[in-house]
C-alpha cells in the first residue's frame, strides 16, 4: 500500500506502510478508542488533558515501529512476521480499555487486558482483519500482550520497565496536561537501545537519560496520575456505581431506566458487542439521566460528577470520626466516606536475570548490569516506598 501518515503533536507523524495496520485502525473496536479519554478523571485537575486512548495507541504503535526500524539489533534479528505482529500488538494493546481509565476496573472487577484479549480473539472486526493474514495471527498478538509469546523480546517492546507504552504516555500525558514532568529523551533512548541475551538494554553511555526517565515517571505519578482531586472524582464514580448496583439488587427494574448498564448489572462479563457500547460518552449521558433520579443518593453523586462538586479529603486517621458523623446525619458511609490508598516505588527491579521487569545496561565491556547497580541515583530511589492514604468525604459533612 502507499505509505500513509497521521499528524500527531508528540511524534510529528504516525507512519503507516502496512495494509494490516491501516485496516486495524479502521475497525469499529479501535475507533471506539476515540470515545475513551486517556486520563479518565485527570481533566478535573488538568482541563486540557482530554486526549484519547486512540491517540495514545497510535503513539505506542509509532514508537514500536521506530524501534523496529532504528534499533539495529531489532531490525536485524526479528523477522518480518515478528515485526508485523509486534506492531499490531502495540496498536491494539489498549483496545479493551474501559471508560474513565483505570478507575473503572474496580467497578468491573477485572482488568482492561482481559477485555483486550477477548476482543482480539473475537468475535470482532479486529479478529476478522487478523484472520485475513492467517488464522494464527490473533493468538500470536494476544500472546505478545500476555507475555506468553516464545520470543520474549516482542513483549518487552510493548510492556516492560522501559517500553513503547510508557514512553508514549509519559510524553503525551505531560504535553496535554501542560506539565513538564514527563519529558523524556525518546531519540536518545532509541539511539542507545540494544538487544543482549534476548533482553532490551541501553548503552552505558545513556545512564543519565535513563535516570531522567525514572524521575519523569515518578513525578508524573504523584503530580498528575495520583493527584488528590482526581482520586476524589474516582471515589465518587465508584460510589455511584456501588449505589446503582445496590438499587438493582433491591429492584432490577432500575435497569430499564439506565439500559446502557443492563449487561453490567446483570452479569460479570460483557460480550464484545455489549462492551463496544460502553464508552465515556455513554457514561456522561447516563449521569445526566441520573440527575433526575428519584433516588437522592444516586442523584447527588451524578450531580457531583457532572458539575465537579468533588469530595474533600483528609488523613485516614479521621475515617471513624467521618463515619460516625455520616451516620448521625442520616447518610450511608459506604457511599460518602471512601478510603483510598496509593503507593509507588520509583524503581523496583525483578530479582532475577533476563526479566523485563528490570532495566538492563549494556556495559562497555560487553556485559549486562541491572540499572540500580550502575546508577547511584536509581539505587538510592529503591529505598523510597512512598505511600499516600486519604479518606474522601463531602465537604458539607463536617459543617
């Protein structure tokens, strides 16, 4: 096919020269990602952070494509079959993402990876496109995403401590939120990337670039992804769906009022067709319907989500006091006193060799060493086990 390009503010152009990739982009399951925001609740803090999972998925594909073309060791050791499969895996790795990013996973009681695999294996338009190449293609792409493919380097390109996924979301999320924390030197990383003993590694000379990447990831999590106001929004979202499920158990007829959630209320797993209809726009429409709910709790939580009336937060030591106040005022603390715990270790390598949960440095003497053994900066970060536990509650509760 004639080479196509898609303009992108992070990478300049997304380059597409394979008909398969173009066909996958035009499937309805991939196009659904236009209607899934990348950062979920984060726009309540950073209003410009409204970019989509589709943009991110295209970006991951582009970085993986560049790895295959610009990293000599990958270009020379992987065959064309493997290259095409890893590009497809990069493009499709988030196709099973829920609305409102990861906060919806607690509501669904499963991970977006589970639905990604189900969509790839079909029935779906994606499966039909993959089958046109050969009948084993879908299973091979799923194996790359699941880390069960026999060639482990393919999975490392997509999902490891230093992969196409992380590199794109740090650059993209930093750009769209207007923050500087996530800026990493992608060109330098690709220029110094090597393959040693079937492990992705970086030249020793890139140590400062890798240290910057680790610090960028650390700061983005605490300053953007774990921002208290984003977590407040997520707490309200979880409370709303908890209330909806409780109401359904009391009267299944409530599914008639919110048919977009019928399958979600009736069973644990959605079919691919049912999942396809679940997106940010559908949820926003449902929240507007809930503004007029006869149930005051559901109504209140929906108004809070749509109008940004967030919960306040305090230290977890005040949880019991808040629960008592809630009960005294006739409110159910299950919906109005929400504890949230976040934890991040800046860098924690896998305790073993040849594992993608470590970042490996290709030393000038030809050997491989794990990053924390080479970098005093990263080594010192391993002692940090930063945790943040807060309780979220309505501000008027304490008046």
